[in-house]
């Protein structure tokens, strides 16, 4: 299983590349200096360039150009990373009432574009189980009538269709929970007293979800909620 | 003479060997019967038991009576003995019992000891045998029977067969013998280990006392000695107490980490119940941050700040002692739940509304109470260090001549002093909610769960920097001294630390990216969090440049400082993934987070503390530590640390959630952690044990150093700051308050000329003409 979210994948790959570059520079520098400038023995030809003396604040060892260089260059990199992280925020926080967003309007809305609209579903949280409500969606689009065994615990199954957009409305009746759709790379807290939402774009790998049964992955609770927190799970099935 | 001795020794050795060989259990069966076969069966009649031979034991009751004699029969059917018409050499047996007494009743059966029977030579011609067995007074007895079905040719043959059976008969139960062994409650294990650790600590204290004065090892000497330690306000003694407490709780937190790792070694493990697991990760986090890392940093600060700035003590010595003594009592409150099996199970973050819910363990109330005491302790510590550093610096030491460790403690305590009251307020609200029924966080009554998150993280994120910034100070000191250079970019180091201190207060929202908090606030904190990388990067590059053209003297503290650079850089890089909001929605609350913050907390703070211990221990104890032990500690600790936390990155991304009692492996029904990744969890657990035990090398090294270390000179590493001017160990008071040391500055020309900003600031503070002051 991979993380099938295109948003996550694009950011992840880009960040990995920059991490490798920054890490390589640092570690090569570190290895070079720690080997090159190691003391041969106590009486080598080392020159005390800074004149270190007990009780005397040492001579400044600085270079404003270098210091500015490794302030400004990382800053530019940070600005770039912020820039590439900025766009995908729309994937997380698209306005459900904005017809121009990438998810369009609610498919039941008369003004919605049938080729670009989303479906509302409800996810309820309670210590320690999930409940799904597909509203009026047919079983092809959303089915929450099945249950499955997960290592001895019976958990609900939600079945969704690949390529559709879903807006999950999250509620909790007791403490804070957070559904994590592991394969889609998204999660959001279900906070009692606050209505929260999360966009779900079910995706799956062709080899896995091409068949009749589709691809099943897990939904885990990722905001600590007490005794059975680890077993507050669900199975998420994605089919064509 | 030597030859004679060698001869005698050889003869004795040969005699012992001959005797041993003659007494060793035989491996082959004989027609006369042989003992010692009950464990492995009669392998002379075939390599493995054969199911075609059926042994049986008759005459045994379902439950035996105490001390009663039963006539039992053993027999077998099947195998070659039934095929051959000959009635000689057709079978044999060996019966072993683990209690009671066997007695032979015929010539066909012989007994070895009281508990093993076999056939005699005459008994070799039959397939069943009888004997008496007298039962024990209580408990159960296991009968192990091996039988041979042989073909009558009088020797071992390929077609001979044998088989083995075992049965247990219960008797009257009395005493513990009949009770089934129960697995120990992990809480009992933890409490036992804590008590053992405390006992060991007390032993070390007593031994240290003994070493100080072997002749004075009596109560009359011990009482004033221990009272002096318990009531001292001397910064060095209080610092040592902080160290003792910090290392003790580092061990306790480590034990809990091991219990957690045993649970997570394999999927679906039931070593800990969910209840226990939740309590253990809560207590692990709380212990490590508040009862281990903070006291260890305070231990360093207590010891070194007055020494580094040339002061005789802290500004408020009694407040300092009070700050320390609040901690053990806070620890007792925090741990009270452990002793009742109801330890707090809310995570170190204690999110509302779970923390005030009825499902949270009762120990949470006293956990909150203990934390309130720690808030008080930290506030007092903060004001004390701020006052000391502001007002007690030696002549000549301006702000920009302070050692970087002193700067780091100043900034850390400023952050702590400004942030921890917010958490204190939150804790008091939680305490009141849990005790007298207020409704700050009860949602049904209008409480706001996000208020807690704000109050906690307003403190919690600066707290992360409170424990890492002092490590920055340590590494700056250690690397510069080890490279025999002045630290590169002293001023930018100070500004970077100050920058981190300021930014710390405006980034905390990244802990709440999935919380439902206002999107605007989430977006702003995404931007500010990105900024943290800039000052942190400056520090790392400055440290690297410090080594340039230096002469790096490799000592254990140098190794830990270089190790810090590796692990802290990795932790810093992985930290850059979180502010990217769309990525954080996947990574939040996974093992990727666990890996990141352990790289920062352990690879940063703890490695920094280790470096500091090796660097300043000669100053504190007056004795040099063992470098070979130090090298061993570094190698084992550094490798096993990375073995624990590096694989966690991948596990987190693949679907392993934090604070989960178990994890799920991919099956035919669903996908989660791929099967090929599963063994990494076992690997992590093994590394966790190695890392835990590697730190005993440090403890051993410290004890060894105190007992028999080489005397340390005043300045063993060639440092420049004031602490190296004192004797090792320093006297009390550390410096003469009436004759403090004076710091000279090698940059006199710069130091004597205030900057334009400084000139402007001074013009605001000081009237140029005294006559303007009205009297």
C-alpha cells in the first residue's frame, strides 16, 4: 500500500529531495571537518589562531558574508518550500460553497455541475467506534451497511467510489477523536461541540481496486481518546 | 617439581573426566533397561517417536489422594513386537514421575532413585509391567512414559519403534504448589523496578559517603552529612541533587519505554493491557520531559551559571532549593496513580475534554496536581536564573561577553517564565473540573476543548525549545573548546537563539493543524513554523565552521557533540515536513512524529546533556572520567539510538499511529503495515534494550570516576570561561563575593565602543548631565 494522495505524494517527493540535498551538504561538511581538522597529537604544529586564554573572552571568529549567506540561502529555500506547500492547502480547505473550487458544489445542489460536484457524508465518533451515514447516496457511491473483523474487533466498513469527491462532516458525542484515512493521507479532529469537515478523494492502485472487491485500507483514530483508542478503527473500501 | 605438579594435575583431570563419563546419562537403550530416557525417549530404536506404537498407563485415578499407594501398569501395543512370533526381547519401557515414589513389585521392574522405573533384563520379554506408586501429599504429578516395541532379535534394529507419552494427575490442592503461575502485572513490575532503582540510588549515595570518609562511616557522621545535602542552598549541591533526580527518572522513564516497546514488538501483543499501555506512554512522556530532561538541564544550569558568570551563588539560593524540593513531591503526586493501578492515561499533552472525562483514570487528578507543583518550581527557577544572569555577572562581562551556555540558559528560562503560567492556568482549570465540578472543559456545559490546546501548546512548544536551547549552549562550548577555536559567529549564535526564543511563541499552532482551529491561524502558524529553520540552520552551519582550521581534540564530549550534529540535523530536517500543512494531515499523530521528536529530544537534548556531563564532570567531581568507557558508551548509545528511531519514520508514513496499543499488518482483508516492514518493530525493541543498557556505561563511568578517577586539573580542556578558573571541584562559595574575577575581552576595541543602537539606548537610560536630576 502506498499513500495514494497526489497532494501528499508531490509534496513528499519534493521535500525528500531537498532533505537529501541539505542533509548531504551538512554531513559531507561535518565529515570533512571532523576528519581534516582533527588534532594529530597534543604537540602538533597547531597554531592558536584565536589566542584562547583563560579568563579572557575570545577574539571574534566571524565572517559577516558567510553568516549572511547561510541566513539568506536557507531563507530562500524556506520561502520556496512554503510556496509549494501553499497551493495544496486548497485541497484540504476548499470552501464547500464555492462553485469554482476543485470540488464544485454539493451534487444535490441544483446549480452543481454533474461532472464536478461532491457528496456529503457524515462520520460520527464515540468512544470507541465510528458510525458512517451515507445520507441518500446509493450503495455504489457510499455503503456503510457492512461490518468486518479486525484482529478480533468488529469494525464498520465504509465503501466509497474511486474518482468521486466526498465531504465528510465530523461530529463527536464525547471526547476528541480524529479519523485518519491512512491510504488517502488525510485526517481531521472530531471535536465535541465543533463541526469539522474533511475532504476525501478515494483513490486506489489499479492492481488492487480493479477487481470486484476493490481495495480495502484502514481508518484509524489518531487523537487519543481513552482505553480502546487503538481499536477504534474502520475499514475503507474503494471500488471502481 | 613443576613437571610433577603437571603430572598430578593431568591425572586428577583425567580421573574427573573418567568419572564424569561413567556417570553421564547413557544415550543407548539396553536389553537390561536404562535410566535417563524420559526426556528424549529411546532413540536407539529410531530417531523419532513412531505413532504406530501406543503407550498407556493404567491404574491411575482421575485425582489421587494424598500419600496413597496405587498399583499402576504400563504397557504398549503396536510396532514390530506383535509381528515377530518370538517372545523374547520384545519390549521395554522407562517411566519417570516428577513427584511421589515408585516401588518395584516384581523382578521385571527396576527403580532408579524414587522417581524413575525401567524394565530389567527379564522384563525385556514382555509388553506390560506393573509397579507401585505412592502419591505425594498435594499438587499434581506428571508421568512420562517411553516404550520400545522391538523385533526380538536382541539388538537395535532399523525396524524397531518407540514412542513417548505424558499425562498429569491432579491431587489435593494445598499451598502454592498447585496454583497456576500468573504473569506479573506490569504495574507491579514497574513499581518493583522503581523500588529497586531507588534502592540502588540509596546504595550509591551510601557508598559515596563511605568513600568520602571510610573511617567516619557511622550514623553520627552520616546524619549531618545527609542533612547538609537535604537542606543545602549551595548551587553546586542543589545542582547535584537535580542530577540525581534527573538520572533516576531518566532510568524510570526508560523502563517504561522498554515496557512500551515490548508491547509493540509484534502486532496484536497482549503484554500490556490497553489500560496499562495508555498509562505507560503518558507517564513515559511526563517523566522524560518534566522529571528527567528539565532536572538534568537545571542540574547543569545550577552548577555552571554562577561559575560561568563569576558569581558566588544564584541570586536567590533558598528559592533555588525550594524549586528543587518541589520536584520530588510533584513526582510522588504524578506517580501516585501508578501505585494504585490508575495512573494518568491522558498523554503528556492531556487533551481536553478527555482529561476531564469520567473515562480518564483517577490518577489524572493527582497527575494535574503534581504538574501544578512543577509549574511553580519552573517559575521560581526561571525568575532565579533571570535575576542571577541579569544582576550578578562579574565585572567586564557584558551581555555580549557571556558564555553561550549562559546565554542559552537565559533564553530558555525567559521562554519558560513567559510560557509556563499559561499551562499552569490550564492545569488549575482541569484540576477544578475534576475535583469541584467546574466546567471549563465540559463541552455539554459550554466548555471549550480547544482552549486547553491553546493554553497547552502556548507553553508546550516553547517548552520543546526550553529543553533544546541549553543543549545548543553546551554544543557551542564543547565544539569550540574541542576545536581549540573561538566559536564561529558568536553574535549570530546569540541572535539565532534569541530568534528561536521569540519565534517559539508564534508557531505553536502547527500542533493543531487538524484540530478544527481557525484556518487563518493555522495558515499563519504554518508560515512562522517554516521560519524556525533559519536560525536553527545558522547555528548548525556556525558549529560546522567553528571546526574550520581548528585542531579537533577527540574526547568523549567531542564525540557526543558531533553525534548531536548528526542526529539534531536529522531531527531538524524531519521537522520541516510538519509545517507543510497538506503533508501534516497525513503525518500528524503517526510514528513519523514520534521519530522526529525523539531525534530532537534524545538526539538533541539528551546527547547534549551527555556531552555536557563528560565535559564538566571533571570540574564537578575533581576527577577525570574514563575515556575508553566513554567511547564505548558513545558507540553503543549512538548506534542503538538510531536503530530505534530511524525505522519509525517509515513505519509512521505507512500507517503506524502514535499512542496505539497495537498496530495492524496487511492481511487479505485490508492493507496497512506491509508484512516485510513488520520485523522492524522487533528490531526497534531490541535496539531499545541496547540503548537503555548502554547508558549504564555512563553511570558506571561516573561511579568509577568518583571512586578512583585521576585527579582533574582546573582547566582540563583549555576552556576560557570562569568555571575553569576555579579549582576542580570548586570551593564554596564558588567565588569570593567581595573579590569577583574580572573578565578581559580580547576584542577590547569593539567592547569599549557601544554600537549606535547601544549608544541610543544608553542615552535613554542615563541622563548625560547629572545636574538635570532634580533632588
